[in-house]
């Protein structure tokens, strides 16, 4: 059996002037596009060579060309009868190139058109990647385990927009890869926009130099008041019992001490935590990246217990972030993001060290699952 894979590329150019002011902050403009042909190398199949051949010319929102000519994200589409392809086996055989070459280079890779029926099929793909499992300890989102190494994505209400973030960047032990699988796409909304954090850092350094210097010199701390049990009405409603995998205060304190948290037990068994000082700008593969949860915390950590503008502070002084500057900065980040419509069976691989992701509001039903690894 021969299987051809083609790379679908499109050049996404943004026309900022055409954006309506009413939705400028949260929109991801997708203006004129053109698609290109690119020839790649080869991937190995159990029975044949899988060539990355010239892509079929077409318009799509999946990718844009970055300043260094890198395609973001790279889309690999199954062009033969997907039901005859064992995608987990294909991933296993081509694992080294996917994980060690394509993902670090492009930051994100979409597998499209393969026959990925359910959470068990996604679980097999995750195992084929042969990456160390990352436990979800210290994360804020309410999640439900549905298969081995697979759980639901953030279960917050569909009306909530989840802002850009690096997964679990608010704790010292974070995943280096994040994998998503779309089992049921929403009929409206529900995209998972992505953005390269090296590009974000370039914008920060060039257009907001004072903020850049403070982030680089001081780092940040994250402040959160967590309930005892999960609160599914909040994007950060994971209870401290789930967060630390215990119902014991003493055991939770052991985990917090490991990660350098300051903490205070409040009424109703709520837990106030403040992280240790964490870097907001880091070096990844020789490039500065805006690696943190700053945008998500500053603009999204709002619920009955927390106020987002106070959820992240500068690491040395404890000062709040400057509101006008942060608003302008977040608008710029939204303006360079890539947003694509989920298709049933899509698998999205993200290099969590260099790419932030978010979630657009949606109309139910929608089922997107996730997995974390190192």
C-alpha cells in the first residue's frame, strides 16, 4: 500500500485596517490568502515510502508564512483511503521526524484526513508518539479523563473565551508538547487559535520595550483563589483537591512546597496560592519566546473568586501590570494568530515551548480532547 501525504500551505496576510473596531481585540483577521507549493523530504511507512510531494493549490486558513519562511502550522493531510491507514502505526514509524524535526521547526503540526474515530484511537496515537506522560498537577482547568493519557479540554462554559497561554506555564513542571483531537467539531465557533511566541516576543520587544524589559528583568507571579471542589462554571475552576490529586491539606501543602508556592487557607476550604517568581521570557532553541500564562491570567482569570487584573503581578515588586499597555499588547497578539476550523478527526500537535493556544466561544455540541507530554 502506498500512501501519499501532501502539505497544504496557504499564505495568510492580515489587513488590519479592515477590522471592525467593535471586535478588534478578540478577532483573528483572515484576509487575503494565497497557497503555495512546497516540496519536502520523505516519511517512512511500514510498507512504503511516504513522500511529502507538491501540495494541491487551494485557499485555506490553516497556515501562514512567517518571516523566516516557516509554515505555521504545517498541515499533513492523508490523501488516500483513510480507512485503510492505521494512523497510530503511521505515527509510530514516522515518530522521529514528526517529533524531532517537523514539530520543533514549525511549532505546530495538523494531521488531517486520517481515520481517528474516538478517544481510544487518539490514545493509540499518543502512545505511538512515545513521549513521557505529563500529569496534570497544578493546572487550573476542570478536566475529565476519558481514556489512557487522554482527557477533556477545558470544560468551562462555551460562552467563555479562553485567552492565549502556554499550557501550565504558571507552574515549574509544565508539558513540552500538547496534543489535541477533534471528535465533534462545533457548528459555530470553537476554534483553537495558535500563535508563535517568538513572534509575540518580537512585537513586545519592538513595540512595548518598557513592558518587555520589566517582564525580562522581574518575571511574574501568579495569584489564584481555588475552590475545594471543581467549579465547572469557571475556566479556572479546578478545585485544589483535583489540582494536587488529594483531599488532604497536608499532602496538598507538600505539592505546593515542591513548586515553591506561597499559600493561605481561606474560609469554605478555599485555597489562595501565589507562585514563586517565574520567567516571562525564556530562550527556546536560540530564540526568545514569551513563555508564560500572562495573557490568560491577565484577561481571563475572572470568576466569583478571582479578578483577572490582579491574577498576575511583576515578580520582584509585586506591581500590577499596566492596563493600557496590556490591552494594546493583547490586541497585537490576537492580530497575528492563526485560527482554523476544526474538522472531525483532526489531530493538532503543539510544541508548548514556543506556541500558545486559546479557545474561541462555541455553540454545542463540541468535543475536543487533549493530552500532555514531555
